[in-house]
């Protein structure tokens, strides 16, 4: 299964589930993942390795590669295994896979010459082959023997006339070779200069004569699937060339540990103005392009990479209609050309690739698999930067003489110095790979030997090394790390009396992707949260609220007293977003009161909900708002006033990461013990 096939399977399954559910709004892939895959680790028998190689954490479309990378042989291989296990464990996904391949049969392979065949070139000199007609992408007929047509340059026409004169002496084979060579020969004779970047648009006639008819040119400097141009006078290397192929870059994050990544120099990328266009290639030529993807030595910047993937997606959607007309949205940028020119349409099976223009006038072709490798290379750059920043951030604390405040001992598990926590993080993570899981909730038994109620809800939560590296610096705390800490907070609260919302639950009725949720949709999400609670009667709700993806605040809802307490360590910022979030929390409290009164008529609710604000302690930096907000929730559960505790923002952040890593070791040990039994 290729990248496009896996993406199509996920899209078909998600579309079917959405249509069946009839619900609008956001879903998580954990909700669509089969339960047997989500809550268990799997290994393939054919590998002969007892170690688990498939996890429900990887049940994501292959397009989720800019932020999440798979393990083992690469992202596509990991997603391929996940799809196989999903089809094995779920009748629904089995039918999705079956339906997809019935609707999208595998492309036909090119005809191969049998071993020992006498006639090595059976079609050379056949006049029928050179004069047959074909249909263009626009619907009219084109004559293959005059593919250069009226789009030909004047000097090209002169060369073709000379080729026609040679027909009588050399025959049809000589004519074919002369026509294929015409643009290059004419340009060399006239000494034409290279066209400027983005100025040349590849037409169907030029592509047919200069690309499909010429063999693939090996070039160790940039790639093995270069497109020949009229003339190449400028020597390699070009600006933005990487030291190794993108295939090796894509696998580096699975091979290098954090200590090595921190010393890795980020790979250069092409300029933001790099021109892109789409070509349609026959199966054999497309196969040659995919085989050369791993050897490319250029990487597109993130905006152009996203544009290239969008262009390929649009081309694949329009390809069954055999139309070369692009949508208006596909022609929005001047440096982007979605011309959908077919290099050769002798084969009905054509495939879209991206043509990447280079500064020297040359170009390379790249398939979706190659773009995926580029995204992995960009992710490697980001991980290398984060590893360096993380170790630099830890360095001064490794020699610190401070201890965590006594009031926060429960947060780090035991009395611990700042230096001890920093050294533990540095030594533990330096030896790990970027994709290693450091925290994944396990169903631990309670003191009575029973599994904690509701623990199965956390099967989709996990934290890997990338997450800790990205959060272990002066940066915004991410949802993944905060959710892991919230799960640990849930484990210590009284069962049923306190309910802590995850960041996703709190965002479901306030703001998603910087877009405010409509009020009617928010009410539905609130009802879904009430139904998911392990107990109907809740005394206190705790939640973290995100304001415009810029600031975290903590909120406490005291149900019997009818109070809403807002904890903000940076008072005065984002007043409109904060007021909107408070209004939605008040609506959440009133909706819960109505929901509970319908199920328990004897329960008495507060007459009104009064919000209040606590703005102490105040953070002394601009990046530890999430750490202060989370510490407030921990203190509320333990009955501690955070204002009485001397807090340093980075110390709070360090304590949170330390706690997640220590608890992850406990879960891993328990899981290993269960597997051995």
C-alpha cells in the first residue's frame, strides 16, 4: 500500500463514520480507532519478533507527518501496519479496505520483454506506432507523430524540418529520434539562455518531446529523476542542496538519539519562491520517479511543501475526469502551475507528480512519497533544534542548589532537588530516539486488585520524546503534555467528587483552531461530557482554558456553592477571549445543573453562578502560563493555596516534565511485567 492508498482508506473510513453518525464538529482519530487496536500492542507474526511493532497511537492518516513520526521503517510502513491490524480486528475497517481497493484497483504494470526474446525492439520502425492518434487531456485528438505542434519554438521548427528531410534516408526510427532531440539541438545551436525561475510553463507538447522520450538522467548531486531542460550551463550544486538524500534524512530520527540530534546541523531548504507544477506520467515513468525519490537532495520549505501536497491532491481528484483544467483555488499563486500536462498518454494509467523548479533553471520530479520524506526531513530539523534548546535549557538547572517548594512535593512524587530532576531528565532522554514513547497510561490495579474505573478512556493518550523536547524550553506548553498531567491529576482525585476536563473537552465548547464554537454546538458538546463522566453527581469541575492559542488559564466550578473561580497568572491579557471563555464556563455550569435536575429531581442547584478571579501568584515570564495554571489545579485538589508557595515558572515546568517521565517508567514496567506473564 502506497502513501496515497493509505490516505484514501483513512478518508473513506472517516467519511463513512461521519455520515453514519450525522454529527458535525471535530473528531479524534482515537474515536475512530478499533478498540482492540487502541488498547493493545500488536506485532506481526511474519517478523519473528515478539516485540510489539503496532500501537493504536499510530492510528493516524499518513498526512499527519509534520508533527508525528512513526517508528521502524518509516511513516508509510507504520501506517501500513496499522491499517492491516485495523482490518484484522474490526469488521468495519475490513470492509473499508475492501471497498477502497474494489473502487481503486492497482494500476497495470508495463509490458516486460520475456527473457531471451529474439526481437529486442519489436516496435522500432513500425509506422503504425508513430502515426497513431491519441486523446489529449482537453478532449481533442492529437497526432503522436507531430507532438511538438504549434507550441514549438521557431528554432525548434527548423530542427524538425531537418528531421523530416532525414525521414527518407533514415526511416521512421531516425525521424522519431530527431523529433525527440529537436528542442535540445535547436537550443544548443542557438545558444539559448536558461529561462528565469517560474517563467517557463511546461506544455503538453514540450513535456512529450523533452521529458517522456528522454531517459532518466542520474545525477548524484541532487537526484536521479531530473527533467532535462533545453540547456544546462550552470553547474551543481544549487542553493539549498542537502548533504544526503531525503530518504536518509527521513530515517535519521529513528536512528539518532537525542544527544546526537542536538549536534546535528539542520538541513537547508529551497527558497520560498520555488516554482511548482504538476505533471501526469505513465506508469513506467512514474515508477522510475518513485524509485528516485529517496535520492533527492532538495527539501521544500513547509509552506511550499504543503502547497505541493495540495496540488497533488487536486490533480489526483481531477485525474479520473481526464481534464487539464484546474480549479481557481489551484491557480492562486503566481509561482504555482497546475497544468496537468501528460508526458505520454499511450498508457491509460497516468499518475501525478510535482515538478520542482531549481534556481539554475533545472528541475526535479517528486511523487507524494518524496514529499512525505521531505516533511520528515523538516520534522528532523525541528527535532534537532528542539533537542539543542532542551539541553541548553536544562544545563543551568543541573547545577542548581534549589529544592522544589515543600508545598509541591506531591507534584514531583517526593522531596527532590531541582538539580536531581534536571539531571534525571537529561540522562534519560539523551539516550532515547525522538519517537520513543515516554508516557502511555496503563491500567494499573488499585490496592484492592481492581482496575481503576474510567482508566480505559486514556488509551489514546501518549507522550513521546518529541513532546518533552518541545516543552522543555522557553515555549508554550502543548496540549499533549498538559493532558498527560491532567490524567495523573485524575488518578489522585476522589472518585466521582471531582471531575477534571481534558484540554480537548474544554476546547469543545469554547474555541477550536482559533474559531469560536457556535452556542448550539457547544451545548451538545457539554451534554456529551456529562454522559462520559464516571459519576453523575460532581461536586467540583476543574479545567484548563486556552485563550486564542496564546495563554492558559485555570477554572474551578464549585457546584453546591454556585461559584466559578478563574485563576490567571498573567492578568490583563486577552480580555475579550477571557470574558468569552468565562461566559461559556458559566453556561457549562448551568447546563450541568439542568442535566442533573432531569435525572435527580431532588437535587437542588444554585440560583445563580458568580464568577470570581484570582490573579496570584503572577508569572515573571511570558511562557509559563500553562505551568502556573496546571499547578493551580493540583493545589485545589490537595487543598493548598498556591499563593503561599514560592514559585519559579521554569521550576514548575521542570517538575511537570519530571513527573510525566517518572510515571511513564512506572506504566512501562507494569506493561512489561504483564507481557512477560
